[in-house]
């Protein structure tokens, strides 16, 4: 897993077990969306999907401040992965 690319400046989040627990404990807070945003902007898709499912990402997509490149990439992924 390439957590270094997402959390180069937050070494406590490089521990996957710690990160999973932290996300679970903070699902109703702004920090949850901050972590999701970091993954959407800096993480590999495969790593992002380990922590967030496509429905969570799609439902909360408008809350994120992303670069134009990331917006285009994630809009396409949402379109592809949410088709019935």
C-alpha cells in the first residue's frame, strides 16, 4: 500500500491499522472528509477503495476541494463504477 503518497506529512497515518481505526472513529466529523479528500487527491485508486467505497465517494463528492485533474478522474470513476 502506498500510504506514503497520501500522508507524507502525517506519519501517524502511515500505520494502516491506526488509519482504519481513526477513520471508523471519525466518520461523522470533518476529519473523515479531510482524509477522504487526501486519498482522492493523492492516493492511488486501489488504495482509496480500501478505505472508502464508491458510493461514499459519490455521495460526498461535492464536499471536496480537488484539482481539475482529480475532479475529472473521480467523475469518470464514479460514472463507471456506479452504473447498474
